[in-house]
């Protein structure tokens, strides 16, 4: 296979490294065999993390005008989304199921970059997954465009909307576009309730637009909220942590990728999976174990593996942890 080197620019590699590596590790049955381009040859081999490159052809479209990679991964993810959306309607969901659902949702964000005009993910699409009479994801993706999104209230785009969960134990996963971060929040502040859109009776996902009609809360020109409710994350904080994660990922070697993944699947909140302490002297991030105060005394969570078993998208220091898509 002849490789078009024109599209493998430094900027492209930087922008697309994170989501592509995540996706390849997540759904590839040969989890330890990574697709790597070397010396203009297309071949599979067991390579270290630092040898991973982004696949050329990411901007190719099929005969129906759909992004080929997008369609490929959506086919693999659609049954999982259907299963979870059905499950959310029937009582409580286990933390493991919540984690997996947030993982798949974040992966779709990573597959919806602005450069491919897939920068909007419609909640209507997710709702239609559980409706047998509705069209499929592929048709919805083809019909969407930027003009329609401006007039549809249930579109996700973080510069105009804020995404919140009412689960406190769902970690967020980064993608190649910082606006797609998943903000964790237990409750919806009262001032946002008039803007809220509830997807299911379980109220597991709500989309809230920026309160531009309330200048005392949001002031245009400031890249932050002037009044932050307890548990909220400002866009300024998101930008700061995104830049930090981006710097980690830019050092393409096994240790930095390991640190970056430990970073992006952690929670901003103090009661998250892992607490972060930034060492200002040598500018490194120290991953401290989380201490949970329980009625029986403090419990120390030493690693993420102790909190979640078979965590997807998680790297061990030497080998990849296999991901089981069925449970």
C-alpha cells in the first residue's frame, strides 16, 4: 500500500494521535497488534506504543458521502449504545456499565471532529437508537450539517452547550478536540433548569446551553464562568487541563502515553478516581491514591485497576490491557 505522505504532517499527527490510538486499542480484536506504517509498507506487527502513527486516509469519504472511519467504528459501537440506552430505562445501572457507556460516548466525540464537519453529536441520534422505526446512525450522520445544528436544541457542541452527567463515578475521557470534554456534575443548578433537556426518564444525560441571557452569570469575552456552582468545571479549567494532557501526549513514548492515559481517565473532582498533585519544581504530575472515608474507616484506592476491572483504554506500563466489549 502506497502511503500519501502529504497528509501525515506534523499538525495532523498531533491532532489525531489521541483518538485514533484509543479507537484502535478499543475495538481491535488483535489488541496487541497495532497497525503501524513504516518505510511505506502497510503491515501489522507487535510494536511499542511510541511507534504508533495515525492512519492515512482519515478524511476519505465513501460513495454515500460518509467518513469511512466514522462509519466503520459506528457500526461496532451502535449495538453497544442500543444496549445501554435500553438499560438506562430499567432501574439503576452498575458503575461498570456507566463507565463503559461514557467510554463509548466519548469515543463518538473523538470520531466527530470539526474538520470533517462531524462536530455535532445529536441526542436525537442516541434516542433513535432505541426506536425500531427510526433511521440508523449512518443516515442521521449523512443528514446533519452545521446549518441544521444551529437550530436544533439537542446538539452537543461545548462552546455553545455544556454536557453534564448526574453520575458522580463516571470518569471522563479526552479526545482530539478540547470542547468535547465530559464535565462531571451530580446536580443541575436551578438557574440552568429552564435550559435543560432531559433525554430519558432516568435523566442520565442532560444538555444545557450557556446562559447567554443571564449576563450576570456568563460574560462574553471571558473564557470562563464568573460564578461557578459547587462541583462545576469552568471552561478555563478544561482548557488548562487539556493543554497539560496535550503536552503529555506530545511526548510520544511509552511512559508519557501511559501517564497521559492515566490523566485523561481521571476525575476533576476531589472525590474522583485519582487525585492529582502538580510538582512545580520539576513540572511533573504525581498520581496519588484516592483516600475514601467510609463508616469502617479510610479506604485507600491505590490504582485505577482496583477501582475498575478490565478498564477499557487503559495501558499497563509494558503491555496493553485487553478490552472485553461484552459483559
